[in-house]
């Protein structure tokens, strides 16, 4: 029996941010990497729906998950639970840590999407983490996800990109974890 990795409809995507870790078994991890950030660490994961980023300090854990609204994530500790539509930002501070996120969902005509997709394929080669999932048909482009990172003296910036070929959409998320 083969398992498909069909992406959810982009309209079902949500951003959930929790002030705790999330058990990795709650989403299927396709690839992951852990990055040391001074005395702290960030674990980045790409799943079949989107991504999960866990930033851990000795005192605090913040987890950002871009996923389907049907994903079974815990309710306890949710600080953000928003549909990923349009453009939006979220910022909050916890003891010793500041979280800032902005995201944008762009939907474009098919001929423009194919050009954007080719550019994303080239950018994905330079990413710290990349996954390509089969499209919904033989003629459909792959669903791309990739994460790029910028290490800062007191934090980390993650640039996340996810493509949704069936919707002609690209989701871009920029996340900053700043140690205070």
C-alpha cells in the first residue's frame, strides 16, 4: 500500500504557536535539522502539510506549526491559532524570549505560478532544509517546502516557503526568535 503526501487545500492551512513543545508524532516529519543558537537551540521540521519550528532556551520553549486545521495539535498552551490567509503579523514576549512572525499567502494565475515554481526550485537548492512532495497528478508540479535560516548574535530568523500547485499559491512565513 502506498501512502500519498497530497497537500491540503491552502484554505485549510493554519498557523499555530504554542508556548510548549509539541510531540513530533503529532505530525509526519519528512526531514529535520537542529541548529545551535548560543546556549539555545532550534529544531526545524518539514511535514507533508507545512513545517514546525521549536525554539528552546533553558527557561522557555516556543513552537510554531504551519499545518492543516485538521491536524491534532494540543489546545493547551496555544498563543496563536489563525488561518493563513492574506498578510498578517504576530508578536509577543515571554520571559527571556521575543517571538515575531509575519506571513503572506499569494495566489497567482497558472502561467505566473509555473515561473514562481521554477524560481522556488532554484532557491530550494540553497535552503537548510528542503522537501518536495508529488503533485496531485502526473502533470502537476511538486509541492515544495523549504526553510532558510539567518543566525543572529541573539537569535534566529527562519524564512519558510511552501507551494500549493493545485491552488496556484505560495505561502511565505518569516519568523524571528530573539533572546532578550
